[in-house]
């Protein structure tokens, strides 16, 4: 059975994951409108993944005798000055999410809730991977700068990145 403290902390994370899904959905839409299909598909996939993260938490809270809360969400940014700015925001966002997961892990230890602590390790690992991906992308975007040809190739390459991360999902 979840303590009220843990239940409310997990519900806060449910909201953050749902907002993450919206953040990436907005990025997917913006990239699609700009004609960059690879980047857009990558963001649509990220958005789906965040929804999965949210659902995993929802199921966990309900299974352990809590009540998962479906709450209102903050609206995401829907426009960006450049692709560079968009990917910077992506990394910033993942860092904020990692901090939130770390805080949740801390609360689970304080509450001596080892089942929740164990469950959260998947999120800890996931955040390491997502931050690393965001940093890799940002490095590439910084190399490209304003070069249109580079952006074209990057748009094609990022589809490969999507394929790789999708291929890892079943074994994760
Ligand atoms: Fe939910 O994994 Fe990133 O934010």
C-alpha cells in the first residue's frame, strides 16, 4: 500500500510525464510544419514514449492501492526560433525530468518504500539514456550551425536514431 506522501509524489510525476508527451508533440508538429519529416517522426516517437512512461506510473499507483490522478496540464511551447533552440529545450526539459525522478527516489527512501524505490530504477536508467541522446543530438546540431545541406542530412540521419532506439525497446 502506498503512503499518501508517495502517492502524491507519484501523481506529480504522472503529470510531468504527460506534460513531457505534450512538449514533444508540440516539437513534432513544429518540425512537420517546417518540412523536416525525420525530426518530426523522432519527436512523435518521443511523445509516444513519454505517454508510455506516464501509463506505467498510472498502473503502478493503482496496483498498489492508490488512485492515479489525471490532471490538467501546462501548455508547452509551440514555436521555436530555430531547430537549435528546440533541441536545447529538449535537453533542458530532460534535465528537469531527471531532477524530478531523483527527488522521487529520495522520497521513496525517506518513506522506506522499497517497492517504489525498485520500480523507479527503470526511470533512473531511462533518464540517463534520454539525456545522452539529447546531448548527442545537440552536439550534431551545433556542428551543423546554419548549413541547410547539413540540416537536410541530419533530418535523414535522425530517422536512423529513431530506428535504433525503437529497436532497443523490446529488450529494455
Ligand atoms: Fe519520461 O522520459 Fe524523458 O522525460
